[in-house]
């Protein structure tokens, strides 16, 4: 893998939006706060990464200007904005925190070649190429060194079957990719809607990408997944629901076939839900310290996988309750109270088998590491293609804390350490993975002397994480 991005004759990237707040600087070795008592507090979470990047794409493909409230400002979402700007969408920040978006001109040739920096963002590297296929021209996509090992084969497959010429500069099915999009791709074929076949078994994002962009093909697309089970199916559900919310009647014909009409999203105004996956470490802080953490604005109905915390945390011995907001029945306050023994000391039970935790897995792993009994995280093999190989990373970091985790092809078995006091303090590595940083922060609550290398990697989806975490442990409201 090359050390530095290759040069290309493409136009430079457009100026990025103003930097996301809270990006540090943090010391390279961050002393993770140790909780000397129960953590108590209320945490106001920023917007969801997955929803922000879907609404940004749908607004860029809409039939008129759109407005978003509560968008997440982070590395992944800023990269999405920059990339959509390069493809011709317009973004302006309103004084009230709103983001106004003008759509990109689908079908019109790009005035110059475009260069897209995907960073390490799966949503950018998978969603953007299919959006790029909607304007004739040349688009080159690359990212961080870690992005060049993430699976991209299904994107290449989908683009080629749509008629885009794709050059793989490095390994086949990996970034960097250069796309040559011919004229007329976004014109209705004579024989009706196109059939797009792709294998999304390595990431649900391949399917979401096809679904999101399909609405801008005049005849729509019929999309068929050809491989083994699609991981993170909640995220496909989120994509279908988001399309429907903006007037695109996307539907599942069967388990592997989807139809999306060639109807552009109507102009919309949307408020992004708080990020329930990033709620995880804060809720886990209550569970591992016997404390109480509340998250306001918890949606009563949501497509986010983080909704699962309401089932996962009780398996570790915590009590979870959602109190409806009297003034706004669409939201409530989620409260998690950690388990305690007769002496008032925290108790984290082993949870047994916890399947399909997908992007929640690193936080669940922190709970499993601190639990008294065994926990098995199963059906998480595709996490080897996330920001890092998360099964390998979690096994290595658990070992640093003195716990032997057994690693299978698609599972991790945690023995149950009996008590956090048995764990040894460690300098935790993060592998450029925001969720490995938050994993280490949760463990550090119970293991004094824990330090985290490159906690700033949390800027990928939550630039304010270290400050919010320190404030919560100090007992300040965030
Ligand atoms: O579409 C999305 O927003 C996401 C889909 C999931 O990807 P995988 O299917 O690759 O797990 C998830 O893990 C990722 O954090 C976000
Ligand atoms: C897997 C994740 O991100 P990405 O969108 O980069 O795939 C994640 O946030 O846990």
C-alpha cells in the first residue's frame, strides 16, 4: 500500500467547510478519566453520522433546495459535504445553525475533473461513487491509507454494470478509483428501469449507495443483492425509510430485491436525530460505574441501530427506561442506571451471546471486558473491513489490559474477568478508529492509569467526545 496519496491531474478539492468544532488539540497520549464513584449526568448528543450523510446525499439529489437542522459536524460529514460540493451541490450555513442545500445538476457534464477525499469514511467512499455516476466526467476517489484496504469491490461492480468506466489504480476492488462517466447514463433506457446487481455481503453501505442514487436515474433502478447475508441490515432499513420520508417510494420486493422509482426527493426540511450509536459509550459509563446517565431527545421511533442499547444494556445488568417527553411525544429521555451490589459497588453481569451488534460492537466489547461473567459477540465478521479489523484490534487491546479474548472468524468470546480490579492499566491503541478510542475510554473508567493514544480520532464522528467525556466524569452537564 503506498504511503502517500498519488498525484493526479484532477482539479483540486474545493475548500472544505469551516472545521468541525472540538477537534482538539488533545495530547497524543490522553489520560482516560478514571471514575472514583458512580458517573451521573445528562448528555446532549450531536446528530447521527449515518442520518446526516443520508440527508446530505438526498438533499443534493432533490428537485429543489432543502434545509437541514441538527446536522453533525465531524470529519465524515464534512468530507461528504466537500465531496458533494465538488459534484456541484451548494451548501450554506444559516445563522440559526440550519444548513441550506441546493441540489447538484444531475446529467450535466462536470466542468472539470473532480478529486474526492474519502478520508476513512465508509459512507463517503461507498455513497459518493454512485452519486458521481450521475454527471458525465472524470472523478477520482482516494482516502486515508486505512481506506485503501476497505472493501470497494461491490462499488466497482455496480459502477461497471451502470456503464461507468472504472480504473483501479491499486489493488482490485480497493481505493483509489478513477471513474469515467459517459454521457447519457442518467437517461431512461429504452427497455425500462435498469437492473443493478451487486454483492453487498461485505457492507450494507453498497446497497444503501445504490438505493440512494437510484432515485436520480430517470427510470429508477431495480437493485438485486447477489451475495450472502447483508450485514448491518438496520442501515438498509434506514436508507429505505429516509427515501420514503422525502417522497421516493422505495420498496423491498423480497429479501434481496429492491425497487426505487426515478422520482427525485421533493424539497425537504429535516431535523437530524441524535447519534444513538455514539450514545453507547456514555450509557455504558453508567453501566460500568453503577451510575445514572440520561440522554434527552431520544426518538420514540427510529431506524438507528443504537436503539438496540435499550435491549443490550439490561443484559449487562443495567436498568433502562425511556420517559416520554410530555411536550413532544416523538421524543423521550432515555435513562440508564448501572447495576450495584448490596454494598453499592458497581456490578456488570456477563451478557451471554449478543449477536449482530455491528458498529455498536466496540462499546459492547468494553462492557464485556469489565463484566463478571462471559459474553460472546457473534456474527460480526464484517467488522474486519471497518475502520480497522475490529476483531483483531479488540483482541489486541483486551490483551493489553490483561484479558485473553478468543477470536473466531466472526466472533469474540470474552471470559468475564470477575472484577475490573483484575485488569492492568494500559496504553490503549486506537488504529485510527473512533470506536476503539471510545472503547478504551469506557475501560479507563474502571481501570485507573489507562491512557489512550490518538483520542483525536473520535473527530471522525464526534469531535467533542474527549471534552464531553471529561465533563461527564467530572459530574458536569454536557
Ligand atoms: O450506512 C451507514 O451509515 C453505515 C452502515 C454500516 O456499515 P457496514 O454495513 O459496513 O457495517 C455501519 O457499520 C456504518 O457505521 C454506517
Ligand atoms: C463502521 C463505521 O463507519 P464507516 O461509516 O466508516 O463504515 C463506524 O462508524 O463504526
